[in-house]
C-alpha cells in the first residue's frame, strides 16, 4: 500500500466508468500505484508520495481520462486512538 491516499471522483456519475478505466490503465503503466473502493463507495488512489500523487493526477488528466474534471480530496490520514497507562508512560529505568 502507498503512503499517500486520496479520494478521487468525477463531476457526474456517468463519467465514473471512464475514471475506473483510467485508473486501471494508470495501474498498468505504474505498478506502484493502487486504487480500491472503500466502504463508502469512494475510489481511493494510493501513491508513494505527494510528488508521485501529482504526477499520477496529471497522467490521469492528460493521458488516461482526458476531458474529465476530477475532484481530488485532501490526503486521507487514518485516526487511531490508544490508551496508555500513566504507570508505563512515567516509568524510568533504574538499575
């Protein structure tokens, strides 16, 4: 899986098939790119970094999905929460 993930969509639902074909072609031309559909039905594009993401979006606009206006979300950052005991967080190794 890539480091930078964004949701990508088109302006109209009828163009989503063209986007899917474009994503398949992008994946074929660059194996380090992957995409999947999350539980909410969004197309998630996963790349190796911000510059790689910019190049992939440019490739989609210029080569694989020309003429389609793409909407790209801000990077998706997973939120994970954990509980840390005060005893463990303030422990100092004394020998």
